[in-house]
């Protein structure tokens, strides 16, 4: 089912309101964005304490490119 542009905007507004009601920040903070601008490439994957969790059930990437972890798939 395709959504009309006004429906997408309404859903986005509802999602932002729901996040704020639950104490979440729907947007990245200024310090987080500043830190992001300082990243010029991938980190170094060295050391035994680095674990790749991307293959675990419930690990996914959202359309907003924020990494999300859920307890159920």
C-alpha cells in the first residue's frame, strides 16, 4: 500500500511525538552531529575486545541509518 505524501508527513509527526512522550530524542543532538563530522572513515578493527554484532537476530539498520537493537526479530 503506497502512502500519499501527506500521510507520510503525518506518520513522521506521530513518530516524533511518540518518541518524545517516551523520553527519546527523535533527532541527533548538536554534540553528536559534531562528533560525527569528525569521523573520516571506518574505525580500526584491531584487538580482541571488538565483536561484530551485525549478524545477531534483531540487529538491523533503519531507513534513517541509525543502528537499532531489538530483543525480538
